[in-house]
C-alpha cells in the first residue's frame, strides 16, 4: 500500500486526501486546526463552485451539502456608468444576466472543510493536528512515497520559488473585504432566482454578491474588491465585525445603490462572518527540494494563487485535486520522482491553470475597448451573456473571443 502525506486541509488537500483514501492509499493529512476549531472560526473565502468543480465532488460522493446549499442558476454583470459614483444618483451603463448550463453553489468552507475532516478521520485516515514546518516535511519525506503541500499560505508555500514568467504582478491588485449576511432582499428589477452578481465600478473595484450556505443556514455574501489606493481600499485595521459591515454597506450605497437597496436590513451571520486582506497573484514552480534532498509537490493555490475577482480559487483547487488524483492513480507503483511531479503539474496547468490565470489577470486590468464592447453587446444579445457566464466554469473558452480585438470583432460579426 502506497503511503502519501498531504500538508494542508483546504479544498484541494482534503478532496485529494479523501479521493486517495477511497482508492486504498494510506493517507496522512496534516491540518493546522481541528474540525471544531474551523467551525467556530472566521470565514475563509467566498468559494462559489461552478458545474465542473461540483461534479468532481459528486464523483467522489463528497457533495454532502448539495441539497441544502442554494442553487445558483445564473451569473449577472453590471457596469456602473462613468461618473456614477460622483455625488448624485448613480446608474448602470450595462446590466444583464446569463444563464448557467449547470448549477453553481457556495458552501462556507467552515462547513465543508470541518465536515470533510470528520469524514476523513471516520474512514480511518491518519489526521495530524499540527502546523507543519519545513523540518516536519524533511523528516516525513523519508517515510512516505509522496509528500504534497496544499497550504495556501505560510512557511511551506515559500518552499516553492515564484515563476516570474507566469507571474506578471509583484504586488496585490485588489484589497478584499467579505461579509456573510442574513436578510438580503431580492433584486426588484430581475428574476427571483439564485444568481451571482458581478458589479464593475470602473476605477473603484468590484462588488460580488452571491447566495451561500453557512454555519447558520442559507445566507448571502457581499464581497468588495477594491483598487489599491482607491475608496474601497479602506478595510485595513478594522477589527470590529459591525464596523466592517457598516463600511461595506456605506460603499454599496455610494457606488452600487442598486445593490444597496436590497441590503438595508442585512445582519452578519455570526461574529466570524467577515474577512479582509490582500495578496499578490502568484504562480510558483511545482517542485521544491527539502534540506535533506527530498522532493515535495505543491497542490492548488500553493502553486497557483489567483485573485478572487473571477471566483476561480476554489474551482481551481477542486480541479487540481481531481487532476492530481488521476495522475497518481495512473502512475501505479512507479517512483514519484521530479519528472513525474512536473508532469502532474503541467497536466493541470495546461488544462486549468494557464487559461484561468490568463483570464483572471486580464480581468484585473482596466478593460480595453473591445472587452467593453463585448460586455455591452451581451445586454442585447443573450448568446454572449450565456457564453460569458459559462466561461466561469470553463475559462479556456475565453481564448477564442476575449483577449484579441480581432477575435472579439470576428465573434460579434458572426452573431450579427
């Protein structure tokens, strides 16, 4: 029986551990916190999963909360009109909703990771509650056939060198502020169905609104992404959850009043229902060498940490876990050497990591004229809204019509 160690218990680490466990591998999982500590802690992300990522969970029979989480059936885009954030009534230049071919869902990672940790232990997995250090991996690398690092931050991430060719940014591109709330009303001017709303405010940032399942049941997430130095870049140093929510709503009132109108009566889901921070989008080399010479392979956002503006973090993590699971099973009893590790990452990178990173980085930059024309045209042509919305499930589709002005014009002309 092959022995595998996974350091990190988020979406990718836990999904991979449970998948390997189901195939008869002897898996040890290292987590910084117990399941109860995670449940009682602060929210960790927004984690909306689209169809493909959800299907990976279904394939492993890990979709424990699918019947409880609200279905997300569409994705809408709103663009604030130029100058609409100046004093006076704000308005929208673009507003449309694209249907999703498969439902999406968001399950609070406090619910999911805690539940999956309990499941892993109940199924006989060896769970170690310990904040893994490089010295730990150095020791364990002699005892396991394969060591994987699925830690999104901390000492272990710095084992892996930044890949400058794939990392165009050297500083954070957005400040992030999340609030989980109860009491959000329906949109008065749109269908009363579950939907993710992406509100783009040029020069200011983005407000994403989505339904979710949290520790207290059905909720909604208000997620500000602020341009550094701009008016939404204002959450640093705010420790009080009530103050965090009040600032969120104040910014909504000024910059997205169409969303603020249904948020007047919201309340935080719990004392841990807020999160703020920032990080630099980074791609890292997949293989790290330990002091003793042992090798470790990175997983998920250990290697590909994209800004959450396109909602791809948890999706990429789920897809990475599924890709690695396939690579490990196909490898059989052969050694997990550096060549295999790089090939396992390359397989994931080409199918998921590269198109997701390119699209996310493009969405962080001011939109060029051809992209604005595309988003504007989607309001009049449902085919565009449908295709754009489903690109959140498969970002590789953007390659054909999104990045190059000529490709965009050819696509729009074909619809005319």
